[in-house]
């Protein structure tokens, strides 16, 4: 598959700008993971049922998905800066609202809006990378995004656990507001607009609709979106079910579970980095297929563990291989999805990001259908998710895009 380079940059890229943009990717993991250690205490204080309290997680996931769908097209039309500032400011305000919520119903609503605001940072970080880079640099950028997402997934629960020793759940939401304020200050001091006025889209919502139809009519783009949505469904199934499997069935202590979670997150980071390098130096599609194969091996291992009651080591190894496989698919799938659409990178990024969170949010509840005493649902959900991802690749992504311009090899127009 051929990737089309974007026009050369009209000005050099500030060295700090990519680091600042990558920082925006922590909104999702931090929003989801930081307050999880105090979720039981939150449930008791607000006199809520367990399932109702878990809706605060679901609401944030939905918000993160919809927020990207809204902010991406707006950033194509108005530039990346204005939606970014608005999103981070709203994130700070809604984090404070979460901390002050007197009821579970208000907290669920505030978490939805908090997710909407956080989604802006995620999608703009992805789209701005496409503004700045193409070719090898673009692949490396998305590889670093994957690594930082894995690091945030490690740091979030650990930081939340430490903060829970000195404050309550309201204090943790105040901490999220503080993190947002720090990011806003960094943006104000170092962000420079990445989408010049002459490259922005015009035509309002009608043009956005036409852009979406054009993207979804592209088999390769649709395949990348569906593939990423499905492998992330497997990932979110792991996040939803691993604590019940490892602690409830295999008897791990909270500390041992944290170590297993950290191992998987470290694998996500390491293989995300390696996937970026492999895509650049070897093959984008080859790396994608290798990631899918890893996901399949890990998911089948989980299914076998559920059917045959395999030992703990087999479960942990299967989780590690599957989670690492998701990381391997991310840089090449993102690159293949966005490389051909520099003029609508925000809209393309929003569809890709929405699929990741929406599919993940849909898969998570199925893990608990049979209760907490069996891991078979986890194995079934992950195998089905990975199988659907493979179908999306085979039926959509193996076909070339229609030629609309002379094809050129994967190069970096902005290198040097």
C-alpha cells in the first residue's frame, strides 16, 4: 500500500512542539485510570449501586469517543489551536465539577462532559502529527504516541493509589483538574498552530458530511478504523475483566495484580516503540499483520485458559502477547488511515479515535455476563474481537486505494 507524502513544510518544526502534542495523549488513560482505586469509596459515599457507579467509567469512555468526533472536524475548519484550548479549559472545569458532585447522577453527567473535553486533546495530538510529518517521521511519531499511552496506563493507577492514601475521591478529581491546568500552561507557552489557514477546510457541516462520506467510502481507511476498533475492543475487555480473573479466580493480591498490570503496560510500551521502528524500516503492512497475529495468539491462549483452566503463567503470558499485539497494530494502522488525507486529518483522526473508544466501551460489559467466577467470557470476547479485526483487514485493507494522483513511495517530505 502506498502512502502519499504531504507538501513540504513552509517553516521548521519547533523541537518542543512534538513533545507537547504527545503530552495530550495522556488525557484518556489519566481520565480513566487515576480515580479507579477510589471507585469503591465513591460508591459508598454517594450511596450508589456498584453497576451505577461503574457508569462513571462508561460515561467517560463515551465522552472520549464523541469528543474526538466533534473536535476533529472543528480542528480541520478552524485550526488545531482553538478546539484544543477550549477542550483543555473545559476539561479543567468539568474535573472540578466532578469533585464537587453531590450525587452519582450529576457525577455521571460530569464524567461524560469531562470525556468530551479530553477527547479534543487526543484527536488533535493525532491530527497535528499528520500536519507536521509524513513518511518515516510520521510512523515514529505514532509509535511514540503508543509508548506514551502505555506509560500513562502504568502511571495512572499507581499515582491514583498513592493519592488515595492522602485524599479522597474528590481530591483525585481535583488532581485531574491540576494536571489539566499544567497542560494548559504548557500549551500556552509552547504551542504553535500546525494547520495554516490556507490548508483548512471550508463549507461548514455540509463539507464535514462530505469528508466523512469520502473517508468511509475508502476501503483502506474503513478497514483501518474497523481493525483498530476491534483490537481495542479486545484491549478494553482485558481492562474490564483482568482484575476479576487475576484476583478473583487466581487469587492474586492487589499488589501482585498491579505487577501483572504493569508488565502488560510495559509490553504495550516496548512493542509500540518496536512497531514504529519496524513499520519504518521493514514494512507498514507487514508490521500490522504481525500485530494481528500476536493478538490472535494471545486471545486464543485466553480462550484455552477459560476452557481448560490453565495455570496462572499461561494467562499472564496470553494477556501480555495480546496487549503487546494491540500496541504493534496501532502505529501502522494509524499511519495507513491518515497518510492519504493530510487535508482532513482532524476528521480522519476523529473517526479512528471514536472507533477505539466506542468499540472498547461496547465490549467491556460482555466480559461480566457469566459472573466473576469464570474467565471464559473474556476469552470469547477477545477471540471474536480479533477475528473481526482480521476480517476487516482481509476484506478491506488488502485492496489498494483508487489512484487519484501519481503514486509515490513512502518518503518523508519534511525530513532534513
